[in-house]
């Protein structure tokens, strides 16, 4: 059944044809302005986020072309972007690490990965080497839950999420991760694809500065993606100071109307909605590393 659902999704998502280029994002990121003594987070679009921690730059789940999906020669069959990336490929800053959360085509986009400069460490879940191991990156590391690697002084730890990792429903079982980034006492959680789980409460003692959670594709995929009210609860469970919601209104991957994800998330947050620090593609959070971590 899941096989049929995925095939139907690809056909429906591709039905719009080529058309004009996607409109520009609300904001363009300028990561060249970020210093080396800051925590900087910029939402490029979908699950693609730039994170700069004390001079070390990480790019998550890069997908920067017009479509995601099945690549057949020069063509990609799959969902088309609703809005252009907040940083085009040619303006990305030098990268220390690229992290992949799982093998789904909106997170492991091979055309983008092939186009990126290769002088970075590529970090991926277990059993993804057959997809990623020959792309030519400086180094390639696979992590299972609880395993860590260090790049540019940033500890990258794979943490559990509630999702699934096969590229195709009938294909090879592969890992699926969230990640914890830590350097100089600053801690950032990245969990772009997860259904609701209470597991993030175990991170409260980590004193997270920022939690980045996926906030989309929950209708009809609620078994794999949290709805906005659940995203807010997982954020509260994590004990993080700030929330960055991603994975919404970049590609049409669900039936929820455009705008529904942020409307519901803001309503769930109520008087604490100021803790949602990025609410548009191209939004950014930049703060000094020596800024004291006060309670919100």
C-alpha cells in the first residue's frame, strides 16, 4: 500500500508541468555577514538550513533545484518548488559539514549533492553509503543513534526520531536521524522529519539553545510528521530556548493548505509565540556566543 501511495504522490506532485521559475523567497540570506563568534541559523527552504556555530558552517538536507524526486537523465519527476531558495547554490558559503537526515528524496537530493563543492564532510545515517559514498566529498561518515563525529570543533551526534528511512518503500532499509550540534557550550537540535514522540524530553538537561523541528506534510502523513500542535509540545518537552519550524510551504508534500502550518503553530504557542524566531524562508537568528542563556 505504501508503495502505491508514493507512486501516486510522485505523479500528482509532477502534474503542474514546468511553468515559470518559482517566485523569490520573502528574504535572501547573506551568510557572508555572519561572524565567527556567533550562533547563526538561516532557513534556506524546506529542510535545508545553514547553521554556523563559532566559525563552523553546517548545511542540512540540501535541496536547491526546482524539483525534488526521481531523476531521469536531465529531468526530475516530483514536486516543484513553491518558492526559490533563500541562498542560491552559487552563493553558499564554504561548508565544513553537510548532514543528511534520511534517504527520502526531499532530504537526500542527489542533484544538489553532486553540484555542491566537495571540500566538506558528508554525514549521513547508517546504510546510505550505496547512495552517497562515491560522491567525492572530503570525508564520509555514517552515524547511528547515539554515535558522534566532530567536524571543525562541532560535535555532531545522531539522535532518535520517529520516521522511516527507505528511499523507496520496497527498497533497502536505511537509518534515519535527527542531529545534535554542540560547540563552545552552544547546543542546537535538528529534527526535520519526525512524528510526535516524547523522546525529546530526554534532551532537557542538554540545555538546548535552539530546536529546529519539521512542521509540515502532516496531512495525510501524520504517522511520519508531527502536526503543529505536536511540534510545539515537542519543543516544550525539549526545553529549548528558541524554536525554528521548517519543512513547510516550500514543496507541496501534503494536503494542508499553504499557511496552515504556521497559523496552527502560532496559535498553539499562544503568548509564547515570540519563541518562534524564524517564520519565513530566508529568516535568520544570529546571536553572540557569549550571550548568557537566560530562561525565556
